[in-house]
């Protein structure tokens, strides 16, 4: 490869993209990934995701099934969960430019660094929103005597955050790597 310094950042940007895609297709699209699980584990468990909850239609922004959670602020916070697929797209663009940087030129690695930094900030913001929104919902469900636990989507987002942090650091260091092949001079 022409630019081996770009490879570690490229790997971590790809890993973050995959994790954010998995988090983005959470309930109601894919029942294996959720952000908040309410009730006993089993068929009747209510799961919340980015674009809705178990049995709801897929849309941006939704109301919780608990009446104590139906406020304008929490409804607007559910609309900000659209940042998950946006962060996945930014990580995907960082991966794409990282491929260009690994194969062709240092400029691809520079753009990968900038995009992975932007994806890192977006993922950090959305992870904080996840923890606040679903933390409030979890506590209110518990106050009503129901069992409520965080789902695996929160931890997928945290894993993507760590991967993007590592991807940003490695790609920033990869900018200063050796990109040209040494030419043998024949006299």
C-alpha cells in the first residue's frame, strides 16, 4: 500500500460506521437493537429505538407510551436521535476518504481526519442525548414500578464513539507518515 500510516484510522472509522449503522436500525426496524427496554424480558417487553418503539411506525420523533414522559422537551429530544444515521454517514465518508488516502494521496488522509473529527463530535453529542433521554425515561418507568433497563444501542453508540476517537487520533498521526515510495537511483 502506498500509505500505510492511514490504515489504523481507516479501520477504526469503518468499525465506527458499522456500529452506528447497527444503532441506527434499532427498534422498530430491527428488534435485536434497542435503547431502552421496559418490562420483563420476553415477548411483551416494550423496546425503544431511534425511530420509534415496539409496534410503532417508523418516524422521526415519537411520544413515549408512559403519560409521565409525554412532554414537548422529551418529544423534541427524540427528534434529535436522527443524529445517529448522520454520524454513521460522516464515519462512512471518513472511511471512503481514508481509502483514497491509503491508496493515493495524503489529502485523503487529511479529509478523513477532518470528517472523523466531525463524526466524533456528532457521536459524542448524540450519545449524551441518548443517556439523558433514556435515563429520564428509565427513571420515570422505575418510579411507576416497572422494570426498565438500558438497551444495547447505547453501548453500540459508545463503542462507535471510542472507535471514532481512536480513528481520529490515528488518522491525525497518519497525516505525517511517509507517503512516497523511494525511487532507486541507477547511475
